[in-house]
C-alpha cells in the first residue's frame, strides 16, 4: 500500500492498494476502504477507486465488469507514478525533484 497526498490540499489522502489499466487506457487506483467499511477486503468484487478516465473521479468499481478489459494489474506500487494531482507521501514531490535537479545542474548546494 502507498499513500497518495493531494498537491492542492495535504489533508486529502488516499491509500492505494492496487493499480489497474484497462484497454481504453483508463487507470483504476484501487483504494483501501477499511476505514469506511470494516468488512472491506481486497478480494471483494466491488471496490472503491480513484479512476482516471474521461473525468478523474472517485467511485465504486465492479471487478467483474472490468476483468475482460484489463491490460495490466499490480499491487507492486513502488515504481508506479501517483495519480494526476497527487504525490506519494514517501517520496519527494515532482516539484521538489525538479528543483533539486535544477540546483544540481546549476551547482547550487542545499
């Protein structure tokens, strides 16, 4: 599991447990919903997710409905980019990384 933090409001976070891409290139960030649903299980058919598709939105997803269209699916999230508008809590933000690279290029030591 990795925690994604909103770039615009650090109080908005999501616990990502799985990432799925389907044939139309929509991305599903499956979320740990145990705080709101004490009986939640990653193996359940209906999952709560942040979906990057025609619009980026939170919603319920039926695994049965998307299974025929899955191109990739992983729970290994270490090398996965965060959802658009989010950063991983355990990594530098893109802006921090960009500034560090600029400083290195320009010889600035921080």
